[in-house]
C-alpha cells in the first residue's frame, strides 16, 4: 500500500533555518542545518534500499503558498494559504510503498527524531494512505 508521509512546518521554522530566531523557533546554525539534511538523506537512502521509497521532496516555505477557492460569484479567491493563523503547512513529503501502517509509522517515528536546535518546536509527521485507482485505500 502507498502512503503519503508529510512533515509539517511554519514560516518561522524556515526563517530559523536561515538563521533568524523568533519567539517560536531558535535560529539554526549551519552545522545543525547540515545535520538535518544528512539525517533526512540517510532516511531517503535507507528507504531506497528497501524499495519503499517512491518519491519525496522538501517544499518551499509557507510564504510562497497560495490557496485558491471559488467565491460566491464564481471567481477565484486567492489567499496566502489554507492555515492563515498558524501558517503550518507540509514542509516536505515522502510517498512510500509499505507493507503495513505499522511499518510506515516506524518510518514516521524515525523522521520525527530529526536533529534540530535545542528548544525548536516539534512538528507533527502526518501519515495518509493513498487511494488506489479504484477509489479504495
């Protein structure tokens, strides 16, 4: 079965990774940033070796997100994002082919242990099964 595994993040997180601290997140050092990239790279390598990796990408910061809906007049209404108060959006994702929900949960637990600066907020890792072509999951 295929699963979508998403790591959540906020605009403050992206700014912190660029070295700008906020009340929500301490600034990351270059060493901490490289440790995070190495950790995630090792996960990708391991999942490729087991054949579970289908696709994965880091995503641009929430400030670059647009949410498009139709207004009552049928015209597009464009806002900065679907979560305007928290600005928390997927920061990256994996599409994985795993034998069970338990296995993909093990992977998500590993992802959640990614190195970060002391005091940085811990964001959720979300798992969603992907529906097959028949509409079944």
